[in-house]
């Protein structure tokens, strides 16, 4: 396995101990964004690697003693958290200036994922399968719920128990042990992205064959399976609802490039449409975005696609309302729901948006109403009457995709919008303010410390 020779060693511990970084990290929590509406977004931007592919790819390195290199990793808080999570287990990590990360788990000396890290990033649960497969034990804090729902992990645990894992719960932790995981047939009661990923990774080193029925089919799962097969795994059917994994004795390393982020791409296309602009995105995979592209065309956008690019031009006519019902891939992605609630809020007519994946993913609606949106909520259905103009207001982000919706709302509302708690958005969008400013948005980040000082002075 040829390890990426271009990686400069920037030891994680040095970076984390730097006092300035720590001060910035402390106050970064209070950063705000200020957006001023009215400018059409015009220009070209590059889309980053997909957060929801990079996280399992980095964690899959636990399955091998050899080094793996994951390139095209987005520079996001969740990536840093994953590096901290692996680092505190004794895993060696090196990152270069292009965010290619070399991960070497041969030095692993702990199988614990502590509450302090898991509570900031639920995807930490993904270490469970690899730790059990490689080391036969794991202690992972129960993730707990989050803003968008209770987010149980029962399907992950049920599948691992079916593969021969003994699980107890103690002090808020999942304590799991398995002599050697054994292949079996697992039917997923609900379609779960990380549930499928956790069990697929565990099965790569199990004894015998594992069949995952009713598996999730997201592109991020296909990307993970292709990386695992590069490492010597024997996985077939990723991207379909039946994945078959023949366990092997051990895995080697790989050098794998993360697929583009289809949600970041969809978010920027929608931003251009609602602002009456024109945009071209580079480094995308249009065939991962069919449901979203179809809805943007239905709303009136003029879209062109190439092999690794997508362009959008806004129509002369008013935006048309579009009915949305979220569902697992290849259906309409729940991670684009909040953005389309915004589109419908300024469309020419009435529409409904139904959220079927998470039980509490409409918090952006309360904030949009404060900006003048006309939305009625009825259970998991939002009924939206488009209005001609939103008005700027101070708003608060609550979860990753809701905060993206509020930033976009601020870019089209009359006047100024201040978005608070944007640490949510920094978890999933690489430098969103810089990328938006690059295409003409009037947006600026107010660093937490300075804002806090400003407020202190004015008191
Ligand atoms: C992944 O979350 C993504 N996160 C989410 O992206 C995304 O919204 C979600 O899939 C749906 O596409 C990552 O990949 C890191 P699920 P995940 O398991 O895997 C229920 C973002 O914005 N369920 O597919 O946690 C669950 O409560 C994030 O980037 C169980 O009941 O989602 C939900 O209702 C947000 N028991 C449904 O299944 C379980 O054991 C789908 O959840 C697991 C899930």
C-alpha cells in the first residue's frame, strides 16, 4: 500500500495544545454571521468532500494495522472532532495542507469513545463496529438525542448482538464485547445510514458471511464500501437494499478520495435560485443529486449538468412552489428539507413539505416565521404560503441544516439578519461565509470573542 508521501507531519497534539487555538476555539463557539439581503449570487465555486462520507471513512481505519489516507476531506468541526476521538484512542493522525488525513491505528491503546466527544458528534457511534471487529471490545457513550430527534441507536446494537456481541449499559455507556463476530442475516427494521455503515464495517472481519437486508443506499455508503474493498474487504451490493459481506481475516490500508458533498452542492444551487442568481459548481457528482435537481427544475430553475459540474440559472418568472416529501436515498434527502422550506416560503403559491425521517426537524420554521414567512405546522407536515419578501431579523441556528436555511434566508431578506450559534453550521459546511462571499453575498462573520468584547464595552 503506497502511503501518501506528500503528507507533512503536523502532530495533532501540537495543534490542539496551542493556547491561541484554544482561546479561538473557546470564543468561536459564540461566532455570529451577519447577512444583508438583496444581492443575486453569481459565480463559480468548488464543492468540498462529503462530511457524511469522510466520517465513516476515517473511522474505518480502525479496522487495519496499516496506514490509510483519506483525501478531499472537508475542513469542518466534525472532522476535527473525529480526529480528536481517534487521537485519544492512541491512533496516529497526520494531516496535510490539502486536508488529506493519514490515519494509522496500529498504535491504538484505548477502545473508549468518551461522552465529552460523543455528545458533540453523534456519528462517534460508528467506532463501535470497527472496535468490536478488530479488538473484540468497545465502550462508547450513548449518543443521546439531538435537536432533530431522539436519534436512537437500537438498530446498530441489534445487528451487533445478532453477530455475537454481548452488550450492557453502564453509566450512560454502551459496553460491548465479542470473542469473534460471526456473519449472519440482519434485517434492518428501519433504513438507517450509520446503522448500515456500522454493521457493514463490523462484518468485514466477521467469521462467515453477513447479509444486511433493507440496507440504506446513500452514496456515502457506496463510497465507504469501495474504500473497504480497496482495503481487502469483500462487499457486494452497496447502494442496493441488500449488502453481502464475506468476512476476511485482516484488512490492509488504502488511499481513498472522499466523494463530493451532495448536500452542500444542493444548498448552494438553491441559494442561487432564491437570490435570482446564476451559479456553476465544480467537483460534484450530479447523479447523486437527482431528486434535488428535479425539484429545483420544478421550481423553475434552468439546470445544466456535466460529468463533474452543475450550473443553475434563475428563471425570469417567479419561483414555483414544490411539494416535498423526504425519504431515504434515492428519495428526497431530509438534509435538504429546511432549504426547500425557505424556497417555498418565497415561491408564488401554496406548497406542503412532509418530513418522514426525523421527528423534530422543523425548528427552522419558527425562525423563518420571525422573518415574515407564512407557514402552518400540522404534525410532520408544513403548509407554506409563499410571500413576496422576507424581513431581516436576529435568528438562532438549531441544527446543521436549519442553520444553512437561515443563512440563505438572510441573503434574500430585506435588511440585515444576524444568525447566532453558527457552530452548528461550521460542523457541516466548509467556510460557508467565505464561499458565499466569493459569489457576491453580503455576509460577514463576527468572531465570538470580538462580539462578546463589543457587547461588554457597550454595557
Ligand atoms: C445520517 O444520520 C446522517 N449523518 C444525517 O445527516 C442524515 O440526516 C441521516 O443519515 C438521514 O439521511 C451521518 O451520516 C453522519 P439514520 P443517521 O440512522 O445515520 C431512526 C447531517 O445533517 N433510527 O439514517 O443518524 C432515526 O431516529 C446529518 O449531516 C432508529 O430508530 O440517520 C431516524 O428517524 C443530520 N434507530 C431514522 O431511523 C437506529 O438505530 C433514520 O436515521 C438508527 C436510526
